[in-house]
C-alpha cells in the first residue's frame, strides 16, 4: 500500500511538474494588433504595453485601407483583436459594416469632445485617439533650384510648373488620401473637386500605398511637394530635413485617428485592456518621443510644442458621419478610380 501510494505520488508530482512548466506560457495573455500609424510609434506602444501588463503583443503595421480589407475578408474568422490608429472614416466604415465591437471605456469622460463624438456616431464601435490637419509640405532646396513660386494654396499645386513634382497616396489604400477627396468635395462641391483632382493628377509623380510616404519622399528630395497630414511633415523637419509645412490658404480638412476592437476578437479581454490603456495620458505621451505630433484625445495629454497649430488654421466643418459611411466612401473611390487615376496626363 505504501509502495502504491509512493508510486502515485511520484506520478502526481511528475504531472504537477509538467503543469508548472507549461502554465506560464498557457496563462500568458496575448493580443493581435494592427497598427495604422508610423512604425516608429507602433513599436514603443506595443513594447510599453507588454512591459506594463505582461500581455504579449503580436503587432503588424498596415495602412487603413489594407486593414479594412483584411477585417472584411476575415469577418467569419477574425485573426485580429484590435485596430489602433488610422483615419476615422475607415474605422466608421468598419463599424457600419459590423466588423467592430461596441465598447464603453471608463476613460471616455477624459476624452476631448471630437473623440467622444466619433464614438457616439459609431454607436460605441470606434473612438478618436488623435487629430491632425491635412495640408502639404515642400522641399525648400528643390523649390529654390526650380525657381518656382512658393506654394501656399491648394490651387498652387495644379500649376503646370509642378508637373511630375507632387506626390500623394492612393485613396484606395490610404485614409490620408481619402481625406483629401472628402475635403475637396466639401470645400468645392463634388464636380469642381473632381475637376481639381484631374488637374492635380497631371502633376502627380506617384500614388503611394501609405499616406506618410510622400512626407518621407519630400524630405529626401525624391519629390518637390508631398500632400498629407501636417504632423508627418513636421516630423521630417524636426529631423533637419529642408521641408516647409503649409496649411492651405483656402482651408483644409482634418482626420480623427481612431481605435476599434474587432468583432469576434479571440482575445477580447486583452483588447479591452489595450483600449483603456491607449486612452491614458501616459500611453499617449509616447507619441511625441516617436516624432508623432498629432493632438492626442485625452484632455490631460501634453501637446508637443512642435505640433501644428490647428487653432490657427482655417479648418472645414468636416462631416465624418457622411464621408465615413460605407456607401459614400465606395462611391467616391469608384469615381476617383474612373475619372482621376486612369486619366491621361
């Protein structure tokens, strides 16, 4: 009997030993994250969250258009838990299509009104995490070499002297470029906006996949002018690039970068932890050291001195509900593809 008990105890100890070895790995939570801001900001966010929570982050950097396409393709079997960053119109489209989950964070009362507004518009399926104005930047050295007048307005960018000297992203993959379409339509009326974009097309040297790519190309002298969110151009200027930032004289639109939990997320608890953490001033303060100079959504998050002064710009009353709707977005992108992308130069 003692022998049997000893044998049982040995086996039980062995099994318990296996459990002890395997439990830390099995107990550790994980989070699958798609990040739609710059890689330089994505990485410290993921690393700091892991450090503070012990949750393993599997992070991929993708543009808003690419992310939306992935979430739609994987709707029946989601492989992503949370989508952080990227323009709010695409997050609103995902919300409308039922690709994201409603969640009310205890951090909500600390958000700026524009952040809470997009949360209400989406029935709690997305929330604003930062804001940034649209505009353009130009390479001062290249402009001086061409002896061309300094561009100050949207109208200046269709000057024939800038033929093949302007770069912008493709709105099918980039929320930044879709914001440009929506801005022009709201400022000019749809037909005049498309006339403008067809004229601009003659001066475009490349439609990039990412909205931030033209800012890097401008800083490197690969293009004279790049269109995008002004904070991206500020980041290159802070690094010493010969780039001047322009808030167009006619006025301009802006983005509300957003965050959404994916419907059917396999790690829902971890996704909610990220969501709450990402809305804290501590987490949002990681933006500035990563040279991301957007206005953050938590009222208590310090605004970097380098951030574009949005209060000094002529901003339009951007209709995020209309231009974030699935039908309007699809319609405008289809028209852009038909009339602008394939137009003769």
